[in-house]
C-alpha cells in the first residue's frame, strides 16, 4: 500500500457522521445520537484495523519440517467491509498449502485472513491476497483459498436476497497444475458437508 497513512482520522469520521445524521434531518445533539459519531469512528477503527497492518509479522518464524502433505485450516470465521457500500460481508475461509520444507503456526493462518479481511475489500481480491501472500512468504508448493460469505449489501438492501452466499477460490502452484492435488484439496475443504 504505497500511500498508506499510519492511523485513522477519527475526528474526520466523526464530522462526516454528524453531516450524515444532519442530512437525514436528525438532531445530532439528541440524546440517542449524541455519542453516535464517536461510536461510528471507533467502529471503523476496529473493523478496518488491517488497513495499517502488514501480515509479514505472522511469517517471521516458520518451522522447518519434513512434511509433504496438505495443511488445511477450515472454517475460519471472518468479516470484512465491502468497499462499494461500506457494509459488512461475513463468512468463513478455508486456507490450505502444501509445504516445501517449512510449516506455519496454525493460528498464523487465521491471523493472515483477518489482516487482509479488516480492510475495505472485495471478496475476490481478499481471496487472491491470502493465496498470493502465502505463496510469496511461505513459499509452499501450492496454496488454495476458498471463501464463502454473505454480503449485507445484497441481503438487506438492493436485491434483498438473505441466505445467499458468495463463494470465491484462488488456487496457486501445484493446485493449479495437478488435477489430483486440486481434487484432493477441494475435497478436504468440503469434507464437513458430506
């Protein structure tokens, strides 16, 4: 992120929220709304914390291990903010890699997902970012990421289709080149649905 700022300007968010409230014809000083601008600014600071965090710190200590089978962490809960409507999408991530001499601590996979998810996002970009980061930092023989999420920008507004789930995938390395490896990793990711 080339032009990255180091922190969220909460005062600017508060002023913007005050303007939005006023645009609805509401009184920003009304008891129920008085603290809303501050609460919204704090909420965005929390939900978008990944904007100022880099996941490299989670791969600083890799473990040398002669393990040459798939490593998969399934059903990692995540939430992110759709950059088109500033509304959340919530789902689960399945993240797998085929080690090439080193393994990553299991919690680090979930932390990497959270770092990328806690940004203004598109699900497609988020899926690619996780897979590409694993390939460049852990250097496995392959990586596979499948995200499933419900997008509030289409479940509670617009087309209003609650229960709809968007699925995205990103396959890298051996999981693209070798059909048997691809089939195995996708089967493992879907194992709990049988």
